[in-house]
């Protein structure tokens, strides 16, 4: 099977982008009536000209989403395991050289966090971690998944890329989904943003969904971090990537995330801008291009905008999110330590003790600032007012195996 790297290297991105820029309003209106779209059609739907057709684009996207997904919006919560990281990513709060408060939760502390989320209704959790072999290795991920799996039936991961064989124990422990943002599909910008660490390997990261699929993950998530490169070019690459995965990893479900950069430690300023109107256009274009693909919206976006975006094509949203380890219960506070430039690498190599820190600082640093701080119940109530049903769990595993766990078959699932 051809890797997406090979297909990506031959992607006619320049011609697709020119198609986008040369699209007229009449061309875009004609494409709105099509039932099956090509990558060229998608390029036209994200064009400046198509932005003049936002109202009919939204109507078509909303109707298609309801046809394929019904009146359902799935809810999930991120659970951060660790903010330790060996990578230097200019835009990320966890970047190695940022002088932040860091901690890694042990499996018991992870379970404590998960139980707090379960009490709020969640049955679908995304485990997130920085990339550091000292703190997240030797079966750590599998141990965390195993600790949660009996109580949390749907577990996904957003962690550093691994080999297929390293993913298998995590799948066997109970994880069923893997999310990996390429961050940016622009090779030059990618190299500029990732100055050190294993994340510098663009191709290795690009092939991650394929390795995850081979390991047995039944859900795959991709996306680009809007704010690093031209959003239209990024969208074309994400669309090409999604099309490849739908053809080659066809047994897995696919989701596409549309995150925009948020403030974080390091105070990185976005290199490019994407307006709210352009985000609406992109969501609708993805829905028309991929009628059966899940579209994910996080708490990076403010409440009023999220409320307006939900009916337009979104199928999965986070709520009540914390982006720091221990954010839901304070787990791991006694282990918090401070890092200075380069210090974390020295410790990973040969040190056993961390320097004392100011104990007045009691919370580990988050990856980024959230914009929607409403409680999960407030978000669920809003979903109902919009005429949708909030669903707290992914039932697909039970449907695929023909079994159902009565312990989680409650009215909130």
C-alpha cells in the first residue's frame, strides 16, 4: 500500500490553490448542487468567491449533517496525563524550553481524574500527553488505558507518534481512537516551528494514522492547526489526507478537527489569520466533501461562536475542558516541578531529582488557554435548546461486537 507521504509529495497543491483563487461565484453555486465532490470541487468551496454563498452553503451542510448523523452531538473531554516534553514547538505551551510548571500523573491519579469526568456524564475521554520518553514510556500509556477501561468505555489518545508494535499493547488495553494533528502541512513552516526533538520528522508524523490503523485503532483523527500557514492550503492538504485514509484505512472511522491557535506559555503569535466567517465556510466545505466524516470542535472557540457552529456540521465537541495535568481534581500537585531552558533534557539523561520550586504555585501549566469555560451540563443544555441530543458515549464498539455493557447503559450514555 502506498503511504500518504508518497501521495502527498505528488499532490498538485499549486494547481489546486489556483483553482481555488480562480473560482467564480457561479462555479461555486453549481458545485453546491453536486452529490459527490472531487478535490477540485472542494478547492472551489473554500474559495473567496464561495464565501459569498455562505448562507446556501450553511443550509446544505446542516441538511446533510442531519441526514447522516441525525440530531446527535457527541461530547468528549480531554484528560491531560503529562506536560513533560522533549520537543521545541514554538506555538505550544508544553514546548521543552518554556519555563513552566510540569507534572506527570501516575495511573491512579489518571483514574481519579477520569472518575471526576465520569461524574459529569462523560463516557468518551481523550488522553493527551506531551512527548517525553522519561515520563511516558515503558508501558505507561497502556497502564493508564487499562486503569480507565473498565469505567470509561470509549478512550482515545493524542500522544507522540509511535511504531505500530508500540501501539498494539495500548489497543489491547482498551484504547480505540488516535488523534494526531500534522500541525501544518507546509514543510518549510513545519521545520521552522519544530526546532528540536523527535517531532521534527515531518514524514514520520504524516504516516502516523496508517501505523495506528495497522495496530487496530478503529477511530482516526487528523487536522491542521490554523494560524501557522495559509488556511486554504492547509485545508486542501487535510482534505487530500482524509480522502487517502478513507480509501486505505476504510475500516476505521475518521474525524477532522479544525483548531485555531490559542494563547499559551511562550506567547507565540499566529503567523496567519482565519476569521470566524472563514471557519464557518471551512466546516461546511468539509461536510459537503465528506458527508460521513465526524467534524470536531473544541473549547478553543468562544461560547457564542461554538453555539452558532454546532448546527452547521459539527458532530463532536469537548466541554468543561482543562489543558493541564490534574486540572479536574488537582491530582499530582505534590509532584509539580519547574523547568528552565534545556533543563528537562539534562534530567532525562542523567538526573534523578528536580530542584525545589515555589510551592505557592500549585497548578501545572496548561497547553493553551481555553475560550469556552462553560460546564459540561451548560453545554449539554445548550445542545438541547438547539434541538439536538447530547450523547456522552461512543456506542460503536458495542455495536461492532454485538455486546453491550449494562454498567454504562444509563440514560446519559
